[in-house]
C-alpha cells in the first residue's frame, strides 16, 4: 500500500488492516518540498501496525514540472471559497501515481501479494488526472498483463481504492472509527519549520474536511 | 526513449531519429549486475545524436526477485540448442518495464512529448511478460488517462515498439542500414571484467542474431 503520511493514505492503511491484510507500506523520497511527510509515514506505519515500511528514493526533481518538485514554482494559495478542482493545479506531479503504483507492483510481485491499496479519491480532491477511477481501472488492466505473477499465477492483481467515492469528511469519520490518530499525519505541501502552512490546496482540503465532519484537526 | 545500451534499444534510438524525432534518451542505474551497460548507453546516445541522455537512479535491489538485481540468484546458462522462451527466466525483473515506462511518461510530459519509444520484441526474446504487445497496448491505454497532458492536451501519447515483430537478425540489419555501430553496444547480463560472458540468455540471443544475419559481432 502506498503511504504518504497524509490523512488519506493513513486511513487506507487502517482500512487494509481492517480488511484482514498484513500491510506492507511504501513511501517515496521523490524530492518533494514537504518531505517532512515521510516522518509522518514512519509514525503512522508503526501506529497502525504495518508489517513493514519502506522508503524508496526516486528523485523526480530530475524532471521537475511541478510546484512540489521544483522550488522555482510557487505553491498556489486558494481563497476560502475557491473551487479547488476547476483545473489541474501546478502541484500536480507528472506521472507520480503511475510511478508510485509501478514500484508497488514490483514489491507486490516479490511479496507474492495480489492486493495493492492507494488512497485516491475523486471527491474533495485537487483534480489530478491520476486520481480518477478511469485511470485506476486502466492501471489495473495493464498491471494484470505486466508481471510474471500475473501471467503465470492464479491471483488477479486488484488495485483497491477504498476512498474513491468518499468525501474528506467521510474519510475522516471512517478513519476515526478504525482508530487512526490524525494528529500523527501530515498533509501540507509547503510546511514552515515542519508545521502546516494552512493555506495550500492540501491544507484547505483538510481543513474543510474536518470542518464538515464537525471535528477539530488534532494535528493543529 | 528507453536506452539500455544494448543492441535493441540502440537500434530503436536510430529508428526514432530516422522517424524525424529529436531523441531524449533515458537510462536507469537500477542495481543491475551489468551496469557496464550504462557506459554503452552514453556512447550510443552520443554516437546516434540524442538531444539529451539522462540516467536515473532507482535501486531495484531493494525489492530483488531477479538474477539481475540479486547477487545470490545465478544467471542461467542455456545450452546451444535450448529454447530460451519455454518459461519466464529468473533474469526477469519484477515490473521493470512498467517502472521504466512510467519514468519515460513523466519526462515526456515535462518535455511536452507525445511519442515514447521502447525496444521490446516478441520474437527472439526471453519471454518476459512486459515485452508482449498486449502489455504495451494496455500500458498505452493507461498512459492516455494518466497525465495532465493526456487529459488537457490534444496530443495522444503513443508507445512505439518498432522491433516488436522483428527477429534479432532483422533488428541488426535494420540498425546497420541506419548506421548503428554495434561495437559500441553491450548486451551481456553477467560481464566478466566488463566483457560479455558469451553464455547468458542475452549473449546467446545476440550471438544467434548475428549468426542468422551472417555477420560477425563487432563487439567481440
């Protein structure tokens, strides 16, 4: 399962565990300006009892093209009533979920695992193309042709997206019911001294989610 | 375009150039035991006039599962008349082409390029699942849903596989017609002091290709 250390993927880890799986959590040090999230991923993996947690180094700054991996592109600051998904924002990282899922596919094959979990949602999200259900479906179809396990084995690889149709508030409620301590998670794209900025897309989505759930954010 | 420094991908670079493209060549230092191939990739990129050549570090030894990335698994030595593609050999690297294509997709998006070239062949190959036409077709379908360029742009991403139906001998003949100096390429999985072993799958396929073309291998 892909674990960024944010609210969504932390919830997914709890869901995978409650689905009865041993969870092998995979994170990436990809040159993100918010690599403080990796410390959150470590905390969450331990908190929720992951069987193993690996951090893979892949420097996507080599390609750039995103505010998250290129220090010369500013992180946008939406206004309080702005629609976040009117267009794909500059925080989109080219092919990021495609790359992340491909490493998950490799590890899954070595582990002889047929279930991959990812915390994408098509609701309360930033409009990234690689978070949409049609992308995930196409990825799964490709993955079922890609590996030795897929070709020779009896297991069909499944990409699980348990948050795909949940609002952020519903995700929070689901996680709380499963015992997730959101105080351990980190969502901000552009932290200041490791603390959330409060004004980036990711902070705004998170704040709206807790507000809609009628709860305070324990990370603040 | 994906460039390993071997016979096939070097030919593909020449074909992409002859198709009229500026070629951006991408190689990977992935923990392969034959990383001497990267020096060949550098030579070939210069020899065939690539616009740029990048080597990305991704250590697939973290996952293992292949004779190419795990020093404890031996590279097989086929006999002179053995069928190489009777089953998927231990030199298969889990999800390797899926991972490589995903990085190519990221770079293509940043370059605003819609054409990706890869030197897979379904003939005279080692039986790897991620070299088959059905895998490439599924990858292309996924890629067309994966990126901002795919969703917002007018260009449809195409994965070009100019070698897919060529025998090794035909590939060599095609490359020679385009001026490829195969003396600069490296194919061996398990080189000894940087020289081809002559007995691994890759050396055997290469030797059979030159023999079928009626030509000596200039790298020997």
